[in-house]
């Protein structure tokens, strides 16, 4: 599988925008990146953070307003001088499709320009081979596009495609699926650009762009299911490491646990409790091992589990790890991998890669 390099997920402090006319595209991306990190910024704040002149900021903001990518908030009065007006991203300025492929299903979503899911669907895979996955992907894209109006369709930035690094499938099937160029098929079918990435890296990147870590440079992101899969983010860059996943349970046990997690009494299920114990233990060991060569202030945990189970996981991990490391659950809930996939085209098309 030809995964894209892990993306830069943070705009550098005072990255130094360029005022030349030819650099307009970069400068627009820089301004939108800053607006992604902050919930509304004035022109003055944008100039201070970007290093761009006031005139350049005004030109860029007007251009982004014409394209409906940003909107003005209510003027803030009561300060010395004229009122200031915060500028924010327009949620309806752009949309993006995310497809997460697993062994048994394709989970899909559409997100708006501020990372909120506006439509979701799932397509179960009766068999696991190239043709089945190919047909399911194109059919799922058609289903999602059918949820949008004609104007919204014209604002779709692209398709994000996320795969695990390994499938729970026979070796021959797995290799055939991982080697196939689904990007080319989806591009030809939809006319949209397609970005591909491994699923946990995509989810980690989304968390730093729109989620709990949007203002953090250093953190540990972990996704828990059958395995605990970590991504270390240092200085705004994502690292997978040489051993990118830590086994929690075998495939059959996980499938049983996943079914139990869908019930109303998930926390009372013995299988779920054993899984929680394993996640907590593996996470504590991981943090201890990480501490021998790197220190991060934050750990963000993601998993395909209900909110109450995530709350229990976070609470129990906090009691097992050293003080000084904050632990929080992902903003994106059980759909983090599909949302991570959907955010990739927005990141690729609208943000500045400045580090």
C-alpha cells in the first residue's frame, strides 16, 4: 500500500509568511491553518501569528470571504480603539469524504470545513477481495454524494482513504488488496482527488487539526481495538516507530468484545472488562517505555467504544501512569478512523506545511 508520508500537523509559531504576490496560495493556507487552530482570530492576531503585513492579511481575508471559506463574527466592543471583528472558518465552505476500509466493512462519513460529521454510512463486506472492496468503495462514495445538494457537491475537497497496515485476512487476500490502486479507481469514478493514509496516522492527524490536541505540539496518540496502536507526535510531526502496534487480544476475542460493546450493558460484560484491563495495562507499559527517551504532556486515547466505556478507560489509565501526563479521550468518538480519513483532503488542500 502506497501510504502518503505522515503529514505535518502543526503550524510553526511565527512561521514567517511571504508577502510576494506569487506566494498568495501559501499565505492563504497559512491563514486557514491558523484559523483551524483558534476559534476566531482578528486581523491583528492573524498578522502577529503569521508575520504577514496588515495589507496582505486584508487582501487574503477578502479573497477567502469571496470564496465563502471564512466568515466574520460579531464585533467585539468595549475596548480602547475601534471594535475588533473575529474571523472564523465557515463550516459550509468545504466538505470532504472519508472512507475507512476494514476486513468486514467500509465505514464512511462526510465532514464539513470545521471537522463535524454531516453524513455517515457503512457498507458491510460479504467477502474480502479486490473486486468486492472496489465496488463497495465506489458505491459508498455515490451514496454519500447523494446526501449532498448540488452546491455542496461542488464544494467537496476530495476523498480520504484510510487502510490499516494489516488486515485480519488470509495473506494472499491481504496482499492483493494492499497492492491494488484504489485511489486511481476512485479518482476516475468521482472526479475528485484522493488521498490515502494508514488509518491510525490519519486519526492522529485529525486529532491535532480539529480535536483535543489542536494546540499541542507534543503528545502520544493511541488507538485501541484488537491492538493498541500508538503514534508519537513531536514538534508537530507524526512518528510510527519500528513496532507500530501492541497486541491486546486475538481476532476472535476482539470480535466478541466488539459485539458486546454495542449492547446497553457493555460495562457489565466480563469480556469487555478483560479488554479494558488489557488496554490499561498495555497503555501504562507503553508510557513507561516511552519515558526512557521522550517526555510528552498529553496522551489522547481513541477507540470504537461508547462514551461511558471511553470514560472508564481514561479514568483507569490515569491511575496507572505517572503524574504529569494528562489523559483524555478523542473528540471523534467511535468514528475516529473514518473522520480521520475525511479530514485528510482538507489538510492537504487548505493547510500550510510549514515545519
